[in-house]
C-alpha cells in the first residue's frame, strides 16, 4: 500500500469516526493530492464501514493523555514525565525526539509514531517502555518540516516526505539510540503509520535491529527483508481489513528471509486499538498486545 494512499485513508477514517468534519477531511485529502471527486469517493467508502463500538469506562484507573473515558491501565502523566526532549543529527538536518532512560536497561527501543506525529500518546508509550526496562527514543519524523508542533497538518506533511527520507531519519534515530544506550540490543515498535515505517525499515537492508514489533502497519509494496536479522512480532486487528490485506505477503516474505517471526491478530479489535486517546481503543486488546510486546523484547533484546 503506497504511503500517501495509506495516509489518505487514515484521514477518511478519522472523518468516519467523527474526529474531522467533512470540510476539514476534504481539505486534508486535497493536501495529499486527491481531487475533490476522489476525496469524496474515499470519504463515502470509509463512511460505509461499521463504526467501532464506543470505549467502555472502567470502574477505576487514571485517565489517558486526552482524557479518554477508557483508561489505559498505567499512569500516563508519570510516563510522559519520564521523557525528555532531545535533538540529534538526522538525514536532513537536526532531528528532535522524546527520550526516556530505563534504570538498568534490558535493551533499547525505537518508538515510531502514528500519522499525527510526536504526540503525548507516543511520549507516554516511550516513557512506559522505559519504566518497564527499555531505554526508548521516539524520533519526530516531521523534523524535516519544523517538527510536529510546527506542522499545520501532520498527515499531509508526512505525505510530502519520501519513504526513503523517512527511513533515513529512522536510521538516524537508531544511531542516536545506540549512542545513548551503548551496548544495548536495539528493537523498534511502531503504530499505524509508524508500524508501516517499521516494516519499511526492516525492508531497507541491514541495520542494528535485533527485534521489531509493528502494530497494524501497511506492508511495503514488495517486501523481501533482505539483510535484516530482526525477530519480528507482527500485531494486527481482526476488524482491520484494510491493513490485513497485506498480512499474507508480509508473512511470506518473513519466512523467505528466514527471520524468526510471529503474527498475532487481536480478536474483535479494530485499527488503532492501542491508542487510548482514540475512538478505536480496545483495552483488552491493548493490554494483551503490550504484554506480548514486552515478552518479545525480553526474549530477543535482553
């Protein structure tokens, strides 16, 4: 699935979930290069999908970074406070990111954000991983255009950056993470767009990655994973037909490359189920997937 097509569908799904007005969705789709006719057709197609059920409110627990009724089951504020803003050399100049150091780290993890850029949700994931023993860095892939805070529309801005440049910036993040966590085995985790970028990174040739966990990310057009040595845990959602369409070719390529891998599909979950600030958050699936992620990193990074 081409990156720009994927980002356009993300905008259409945000409209279907009630997060964007039709006018705003059409504007953003226009920024991604769609004609008015094509954009209207995409909104209609995504609007015909069955909407996700509303998240249920738990009896107790902290609220999410966006005040969601469905709490994520960990202290979001404390996780964000564990991170610090850093800068480091990137493929196109100085990059920014969120970094969190684990005490007595068991490994190091690159965290790749969704199409909304480096948000508090991603900062919370970064700090949460550090709290669970993994020094973590979330690079801002919008650094080339002034960073997430300076981009009027994160999705459109990401659509204007080539996949090659995005991968180059991820590799810069790996270099920085390796420098800050010297001697630690390095893994990567990414969500939605970020999951797709983890697949792209795996497909870009040899790297320092020992393990990778892409969450419901779109597959590269022709994955081979030549040169990769990472152990890969692919996490998918049962109701995410759009991304699941590429699952078979990913598994075929992983097998052909001889990579240790496992594919997990969370039952009843939809795309973006891990994001506790979104309409598709599924607490049971998120809890299970995070536990599997920690288990995978424990097995292949520690």
